[in-house]
């Protein structure tokens, strides 16, 4: 057949490609000059990005300006992403410290690709491309700068590494980058963490490193966005709690699972689309009050999931208006002798307020009673100001 020699020529060229640079060069020749699909020479996510760029009739030789967005748009992006920046601050500093002996830059973008943070590197004069690219306000979306690791993450939500000639535009062929997604409690992309270097390849597994730090930032962000949620941290081994491998879940005021992090999704399965199918009992074998009873003490407690898997769990109580709900758990424990690890059936049949809000109101009433009606003493026990306590008392339901 007439296509056989053509296919055979491609196969021979691929066999003689011995370096990543040679394979990428062959892929570009086949894709841009011959109109073929160079499967196996570059990753599928890179190839899909090239195809999206070509559908926009982008010229690979076009010069990219890397102009930042307007000051007002940058100010708005920084304001909207304050929670992300706060959650990422400590980890980015640690990451930059670990990379201080390299030429790498740490980059954080928002969900639209606008740079919110970039490492100011002393090697900047020797990095002309990153010097123009890595600036606050520059938009790294694929529609603006073509194929990059952050651009692919923004399009697909999946981690990506793009090296040298895998970038769509010739301007970026000296850059190597690896990026990973950061998601929020709504399940949507909240930002992208990226690691970039110029004129040399990474001397380590950049994809694993950026993925590790992105996971820690995501876990911090989820916790920060869950002021009204009961937050569960769990894993099969208690040694994994407090590490990037810990599973996390947020439970709402009415006892439904609002979100799961990646590790929790692996243990429990994905969240159903229907909120009515997200009962905590379905995943954890306990209703809201049963989970609250696990909040006593600082250590991890054993829990048997509905799947039969045994895990160790730590429960963080929400602090709506600053209310110290640990005091409520202490009151409940002193009122009744509770077993250390109650069975699911016991937890689900205990009389209790139906929601966290109900528990908070019940806690206020009982604390006031314990304090003999003394507002100042009750406020101290609850860990709030007298003004907050007065406001919560005004909000309590009035008898009909």
C-alpha cells in the first residue's frame, strides 16, 4: 500500500531518536510540517494542547508579548484569591527554600491563569524568557501563551509537565515547567502551582515535587474554607495524619458530606452529584452527632467505614462565630459516661440536635444554665465575646 513506506519512515526515525530533544523535534516535524499525529513521541496532554492551539490558527513562530493584565484586574485577582495566597504562603516559602540552590522559580496562578506569586530569582539576568514571563499579572492561560504546564492544568485539571520544544510557541523552547492543580471546597480549580526553569532540564522529579506541595496547599485551603464544616482527617495508618497523604472530608450543618480531598476520594469513592445522596452515614457509618462524639481528645480515634475499611480519624470542630464547641463535647461527656469508641448503631440512635447549628444553640443554653445565667462567665467558657453571645441569643427561635 502507498502509505506503508511513509509509516515505515516514521518508525525508523522514531527508532533513531535517542534523546528527549530528538523525539520532541521529530514530533514537531510530523505535527507542524507533515500534518501527522506524533503519538508516542510526546505526551497525549501535550498533543491535545497543540491541537487546541492549532484550531485557534496560532502561528508557532509568533512572538508572545507576556503583557500583564491591567492593574485593576490584578488587584481584583489578588483580592479574590486571598484565601489561596494565605494557604500557599508557608508551603511556597518552604519550596523556595528547598530550591534555593537551583535556578527554578515557583509560580502560583489563579483559576484563570493570572500569576499571583513568582519567585524573584538572582539568576534572572541569565533567564531572559522567564524574566519576561514570570511577573505578577501575566496570564499563563493556554489561549494566551499556548502550551505550557500551567495552561494544560487550567484546561484539563490534571497535573502536567512540559519540557523545551513541547511548548507550542518557539519563544518558550528554552523553558521546562511542571504544574499541579489546587482545588477548593466547591470542587473547582482554585489555582495552579508551577515550577519552571530555563536553559536546562530539571535535575530532579519536578512533577512529584510540585504535586506534593500542591496537595499540602490544597489541604490547607480546604480547611480554611470550611469554617462552617466539621472537618475529618483520616487514613488507614495514624502515622499518615498530618502528611500530604491524609484524607480529608467536610461535613455540613445538616450532616452531609460537602467535599472530599483527593486522598479521601480514593478511600471513599467520588461524591455523588445529588446532595441528598451525600449523607455522612453513607460514607462513615455515623450521623453528625456520631461523628461529633469522636472529637474528644487530641489523638486519632479508630473508625470503621461503611466499606468495612478501618481508619484512624481526627475530627476538627467548626468555630462559627468563634464558639468553642469542644466545650460542648466536654459538657456532653460529663453529662453521660460515653464509651471511647461507640458503635455506629449507638451513635445514630442517641438523641441530639439535628444540625451543627442546633448543637451550637443547645450548647449556649446549657452553658448559660451551668453559669447560672451569668453572660460574662458563659462567654468565657464558650470562647467568645459577650457581644457575640448576646447576638446568638437574639437569633434563637422564639416559641410560637
